[in-house]
C-alpha cells in the first residue's frame, strides 16, 4: 500500500483545506498504467467507488485502480516551496 511521508501528509492537508467543498475529501491520484507514466492529481470531495483510500494523520489520498496497482509499496513524498507550490514525488520503499 502507498505510504505518505510527513511532508506529503502536510501537503495533502494544506491542499484540501483550500477547497471547502472537499473538507471530507482528499487528493485523488489517477492514471498511468506503468511506473514511468505521469499521474493526474485532483482535489475531490469523496473517493470513487473503486478507489483505494490511504489515510495518514487526517490526510486522505484516493487511488484509482491503475494508480493503486502501480503505487503499491511506494512512498509519496512532497516538497513545498516558499511560494506555496507543491511538488509530489513517488519513491520506492526503503
């Protein structure tokens, strides 16, 4: 299952807090049929019925079936720059 770093947890909570309609929602990761592909991230109010839900300290990430398969046993990390822009990265588990 996908693991969130502390930085990714903070980033997800910060992003979802900016969308009042998604207060109970989270960030949805969709797309990609392979680890080399890009993923689409969006803020949503709730997971889709087939989504895998990953929760960590109040941060919720929803993975569509493709993303769940590709990101299994991976780590989601994030960096937030001083302007507030977020860059996510996926790494292998240590």
